[in-house]
C-alpha cells in the first residue's frame, strides 16, 4: 500500500484556510440566515389564500331564495372540518342545479368569488367572511340576485355524523 503524506497535509491546509475564511464571514452569514428565516416564519400583510379563515365546527346556514319578488328561507346545519376544501364546503351548496359549472374562481383568506354557467344562464357568486365565525354571500343569475346566504358558527362538531 502506498502512502502519500503530502496530499493529506495539502488537504489539511485547505481545510484550515477555508475554516479561517468562513470564520471571518460567519457572523454576517448567520445574520442573513436569521433574517431569511424570520421572514419565512412571520406573517405578512397578505394572508395565504390557501388558509381560508373560517373556523371549523357546526354552522347554521340560512339560504334566502329570491323568486318572483318573494323570499323563501331554508335553514341547513352543516359541520365544517379543519382542512376541508372551501369551494366544496361553501360554494357548492349555493349552486342552483347540478348541471351548473363554476369558472373564474378567485380565492383569498376571507372570500370566494366565482362565475357560474347553467346552460344558457350565466351568473356570479361571492362569499365573504366578516369573522372566523360568520359569513354572508350571494348568487346572481342573468344579472339578478337569486340567492342570499348567511352562515353562523354555533359550536364544535361532536362526531363524524354531525
């Protein structure tokens, strides 16, 4: 077996030199890394749209259907779970017909807005949270409001059957 001591000395010298070089820059590098990490951890002015701010739990949803100038109210109770898709939880129940298709979806942490196409009829929908425990919204078809919705959280869900 051949042994070459010179490359080891050369390697140690490079390591020593690079460690000495790194030592001179370690405080500024650490400061930059800390600034970058704090920026990633802290909350910004704009909330992440993926983090919809509705509180999980049992919600009372009141649908005010407007037809021929008369309002008909329907109350539904629904359990919203943490991590549920806000589109299926909040927007889909407002769809007037199963043949309707949502489009132009826009989402923030406190609002959902979308276009709606139901055959020859076109519409828009919007839901806005004014707190983590209350929302209001509306659905318009062909330029006329046909549905208003009001949702209020009442309690925690007690089980999967809620």
